C-alpha cells in the first residue's frame, strides 16, 4: 500500500519539518551509552541453564561413536544432545538452493572444523565446558577438500555423498548477445581475481536463551536476532513445531552486518531445553566459536572477468565467471550473495549486454553467510578493476573513462542488462564533486613528482551503485521463489497525544528508531520525545523482516507513514464529527485538526485521540474508537524474475564516487592511506548523521577487506585465523576519516525520496583502495589481484617486479 | 572460553609465593598482568592446578635508580614504565619500546616481569633486555640469583627460571653519553605483535662507530643478536655503506626464521634487514645529536 504515503518531505502535514531530514541525535543512544539496553547475555531467567557446544576438530571425518555417559554423570549437567538426537527430532537445516541441508548437530560425519557435534546444558558455562571434555567422540578422519577448484574435480571428496557432486549450482546467463559484443570489440581486457574469505564481525556475537514449554509444546527464543520473523520460520521447520508455536524475541544487539546467524545455536539450545524439561538454556557464542564456527564468513571467490570496449573507451559487454566457494553447506545464504550482483551487475555504466557463468561449490570449510553488501562488493571490485585496466591500456584518465560510460542523468528510470531498474541518479555530479573536493589535478601532479622520486603513490577513483531496498526476487537464480518483503508498523496515539509505534525488529545500531520517531514527530506535530518505538516479538508484530539489504530505512518510512495516514483518516472523521464539519474539509496540520478558513474550528491531535478513547458517545457510530492503525509496506512495482533472473528487484540505486590516495612502502609493502574523499548520493537523507555513520562504517569494513581481513585455512581445512590476533580487523589507527559530500537525487519510487544506504561504502571502499594500490604499482608492471593486499603479498609483487626488471636489463 | 577448574592463591611475599610453587610440584602458574595467561586459561590451553597471583606482593612495583642502574620491579606495569621520567631520560630505548607494546589497555595491566617471563618471540621487551645487557634477578627457595638477559631466553616461551623461581627485578644500565638508539617494528596493525622488529644501539666517538648492538625480534624463536653486523660496524664511519652491510648481515643472521599466514620466513628476514638499515640511521642521528 503506497497510495497516500507522502512522496516528499514537503508533503508531510507540517508547515516546516523540524526533525525529518535533520541531523537529529539518536533516540537509541541514551540506553546504549548508559548500558541499559538489555543485550542477551545480560538477561537471566529463573532456572536458567548454560549451554556449550562440542565442535569437530576435523574438516572432514566420519563420526564412528559418541559416548556421553561421563558427561551426563557430572553433577550439574541436565542435558546432553548429539547428532542422534538431531536425527530423531529435527529436520535438516534449510538451504538456498533447497535440498542440501544437514542437521544442526553433525549426523554420521562432520564437514568442517567447528561443526557442532554434541552439546551440554549445565548450571554454569564453565561446568558445561568441563562436561564437553568428558564426551568421547571417535572420529575416522576423511580426506578433506579445501580448494574450490579441487572440489570440482571428479574423484574429489564429496561433502554430501548422496548428491554425487560438490557442485550446488552451475548456470550460465547471457543477457543479450554477449558473444557478438566480444567478437566485435576493439579491445577486451581480462583479469583473474581472487577475493579471499572474510566476513562480518559485530562487537557482540550471537546469543540465545531458548525455553521449551512442555505443557503447550511451544518454544520461546530470546536472542540477538537480526531478523526474528524469518528466523522463527526456520526454527519451526527444523524443530518441526508449527510456526505459530515459536516465539522469537529479538533483544537489542551489538551490531550484525549479517553475521548474527544463530540457526544452529538456537536449535541446539532448544533441543537442550526440551531435554531439560523446559528449563531455559542460554547459549552465548564465544569469539573463537564465532570466528571458527559462526555465521560470519563470506565471499570466498575466484573470478575471471572480461570487459569488451571500443577504442573510444565505451564499454560494450561484460562477462563475469565466478566460482564461489560456499564451504560445508549452503545453509548460510552464500548463494544469495552470488545472486545479488544481478541487481547492479553493470555498475554505473551503460553496458548493454552481460554474461555470468556462476558455479557454487562446497568445500570442507565453514559455510559462508551474509555480510554487509551481500555479494556486490567483490563484484564491484572486479568491474572497477577492469575499468581501470581499460583506462590504462587506452591512456584515458580513470575519471574520464567512467564519465564516458555513465548512465546519463536524463535516462532514469534505467533498466540494466540484468533486468533491474535504477530509480534515479546523477553520476557525473558525484564524480565532479569528488574531483573538486580532492583537487584531483593536484593529486595527479603530486603523484608524478613522487614517482620521479621512486615513491609508489597511487590514486584510486571508483564509482559504484549500492542497490537498496532488497527484494527476494533478486535471488531467483538460486531458487528463491518470493517477491516482496513486507515490513509493518503499528502507530497508536494515547489519550495524552503521545505516540507509540510498534515494530518487528530490535536495536541493531543503525538508528531506525530515531527515523521512526522523526517521521511521527513531524507528522503529528509533537516533540521527538513524545514518540516511543517499541519492539514486538515475532508473534506480536505485524508482518516484518527487519534490518537487511539496505532496506529498513525506506521500508520503515513507508510503513510508519502509511500507518500515520490511516490514523489521520480516523482522526479526521472524529474531528469532523466533533467540529460539525464535512470530513472532506478537515485537515491535519502542525498537530491540529482544523477546518482551514474557519477561525476556532480546530482541535489538537491529543484532544481528538482522547475523545476517541474515552467518549464513544461523541463519536460517529461507525467509527472504531481507536486512534491506531497498522501499515505493512512492501516495495511497489516489483516483478517476478524471468528464467534468466531478470526482475525489478532492488527498488533504489544509490551512487557513490570515492577517491583514495595511498602510498606503498617500496621496501616493506606496507600501505598507507593518506587521503580519502567521498561524494555519495542516497537520495533524500532522512537523518544525515545516520547516513554519515553508515558511510564511515562502510569505509572501515572496506579498508579491512582491502588490506587486512582474511580467514585462512591450511591444506587440511584447519582454520588458522581463530582469534582476533590472526583475523585482523581494522582499528582506529587503520581507518581514514574521509571528507564527504552529499549529492541528492531523490528516488521517485520511495516515500520521501530516500534510498537505501545501510551497506554504504562497503560497496565502494574495497574497490577504491585496491584500485589505488594498483595505480601505485602500475609503473612497475605488476598488479594486486588478490585480497587483502597485505604487505607480504605486495612485497612479493614488488620482488617479482624487481627481478623482472633485472632480467630485462 | 571458560577456564578449567583451578585453585587460586594470592601470597603476600615472594617467599610465600616460591613456597607455593615448590609445593605445587611444577603444576602452578604465576599470574602477573594476565595479558597472555588469562586467554590461555580461557582457551584451556593452560591447565594449571594452582594460580599464584603476584598482585598482592608488596614492593614488586617500582622504578628506581640503584647503584648506577635502573631497577624495575617485576610487577611494574608497562604504563608505569612508559610514564617514568627516569626511564624516559636515562634509557629512552626502553621508553620507546614500551610505546610499541599493544594498546594502552594492555599496557595498563601487562607487567615488565610478565613479558620477560612469557618470552614471546614477537615481544619487544626480551629483545630490548638482550640489547641493553639487562640483568634479571630471580628469587627461589635457595635465595636470589642474577641472570644476564643474554642467557635468560633459551627457547620460545621458555626462560632460565627454575620451576619454583620468581622473577623479581630487571636491572637496566643507563644510556651512555654519545650513544644513539632505535627500536622499530613492522606489524600488520598498530599494537600487533611484530612480524619483524629491530633494536639498535650505536656509540659514536670521533666520527667512528665505537660500539654497536643489534638485536632482532619477531623473526626467530628467541631474540637474535646480529653479531656479524655489530662487528662489521666497529671503526666504520656511520653512513649508508656501513649500514647496508649490517642490514645484509641481519638478513642472514636468522637461522630458524618464523613463518605464519601473515609473513613468510623470507619476508621476515627481508624486513629485518630493512629495519636494521633504518634503525642504524636513526640511532646514528640520535648519537650525533646527543654528543
């Protein structure tokens, strides 16, 4: 429903918006900085037990025998579960594509190091961990396959023997006559690129308190859930309980970025609670469990890509081949991440035809999950790398070659080769702005001088799309059948005129409570503090999804304003009756219901609401005595995907243009980022401070991706990065604070013209930093083609360039 | 990530602590700042039956001038070292090295004695101790003894401490007039353990190198003294040719280089050479500036 939702801020029933569009301090921050938000590990229930999980030490091993008798005998241990219990009482975990699921506890064999094998519930976590040491598991190690190319070969160890192959999906897509484009091209640039596995690392790991109610056969799961309703469906399917008997309560949580996961942990905790006769069981994933066995690893990708172009630098075709290593099973949305690039496959450019050869393969590593950006960040790097290579080969400036290929601002809405439609944009404006901010001409002059001194200085300039407002139809090619992502909100006004808005998600850090409060304060003419946002659990909230896919800011705006419109309609009817006026002439403006031009014919929202709730005798007989309404919003105009995955999927296309300056220490390979400029266009900014936070956080994660973060496995599938001493997150010393500017091209499709920006600079920064590094390396004739560009990798490149130079002498 | 069960004792004197160590028959661990031990306990990689907390023992926390040396109590935190005016003015190498250790939160808890006794190959303090010719004072049941730093770190995570001995004090000489110093390291991020590090000290008299000390850390199981490079520098005039030769000696000095996902053995040795070259230049500039 989008009918009456205001399309611009000026359409709101206020003379001047005081909050929306402004840099409003977040309403969430008080409870966060005072430590009052109830994170799951702070919660305690009566009789609560603590769970701990025994995990496979082998990447691939037959489980011959498990003896839990010694663990069960320990005083204080109340439940012990193994794969046999999972086989008896649960269904395999859901997967995308469907049908590749394993149980939440390994049955018969383990497929990756860290896979849950058994679990214990005891009176303390320490005791539960002591009990794990008393469980005897006899393993028969099997050969592990760790490399994606090896996993494709005939005779490779099979993750699921019954499937006969490790290939989960192999499809070739041709959007237009790609062969002709490459045949007729003046030039083709190609590259093999390796994006290594990395992932989300929220401050808080996943945690849950599961409580089985034996009398009603219901389950309540409190936890740090990103998407409670979606999780409830999965839990219902795995534990084979009807969905209406599963209540999921999302607690405030310390970030997610897609890494919260929690399906296995929830189901295991629920099994333990059931065995413990319904005592609640808390399980908090510790950081080593998160890094080795959590839901936070993503994008283990081997690319081979080619760009066809004319001699004038115009792009005519893009061909991307992706071998995506999903790890042990496709339970974690790794496949979705391979599908999402379709929403912005050709970036900011008019590339008329495109091809995608996609292979999803299993290996004996942790299953990959979602991560901020959900797939396009590596794809964007591949595309931008090819664009830079083309510019270098043709002798065209990186900014200029992009300008020549940009979708022009008068061509929106614009349908790209892969079927999605971009809503609006002005890519040249963003480029011009960032060129000006960075004093690009001077940067290039300084670079020339540095090169003359033998220094390795590079400038990265990239321009990317952030698809916003995700829709399930974007993932049709990996077997997702849905279209639309409902998000609901219920708005009620009490008899004092204060406003409560009920939503189906909890605090995660993005500031959506503030956005809801801003919208309603302006809509009903109250103060920000007069609006309270209340999280509802999965059974109480209207249909919802929650944060994800750069969607919630826009979706919530739609739901909140839609509900507000419906409340307003009730208030207008009541006020008209009370003012003895025609409902058609009563308007809401600045918190008053009034008849324009009739002095004194006005009531405040609070007065009308109070009458509705306390004086039914004064109301029209057919008016519900309830200043409350619900609206469930989904993006308008979405289309089901065709056989090649073409769909109007993500509703918005935000644009960003980044310029980065780096210097590489020629002796050590260390990279220093010493300049960073961003022009970002996410349409109308509902809260500019929130947007800036999104961009800055994306820069941090992007720098991590480009320079630091990598999950490393040895040849036997043993993880070598199981603590933060080895998995390197960027710290405050590593992250630049960019100079930023806002470009605003409102979306014609969304409430108030906002676009999704929740993934922010994660779409752009990895490519920008890597392109800068390669610009620095270009004179040496070597290129960084693997992430992260660690000092060790860059030193090896520098060494190879030096030895090459020597042998050519 | 919860430790297995252990007993806990917080003795009030060194004598009580050594008695506890002796009674535990080698199955006790000493707790100083806990920056290495507590994670090892939580990961159940360390499983002592008894944890002897040194935090309640009076008078292991001091920095003072003693008999022409700087004496540092083993339980002195790195933050206290960092803030000590005595150390900053009289042995600035130790001050500079301290600032490379972890982050302020770690330096607030971590102790000098803890770092020495942990003997992590990537840690700064053991290499600094070797470079400075520090003396470590150990207390045991049979009384006290002193060990030169050069003999204190026989192998990684192992020291010359007997099972029932406790490190009580580190004694460091003061910087000689006319000498320069440098401590440099390459880490993936600020505060990380070094992939390679170099401690350099140079004495310059009448325009010639009169003394040289080069010690590497992070590259090998124990601190590595680059004796060949030191010898080659003596009598040379400070400058690029001499420094480059010493750097080459550093690259060759490591017989068992470490290797891990962040840095191969070859890269570590290369970095050692780079750091020694840069460190010598910095130390020479400081020596010339001070004389």
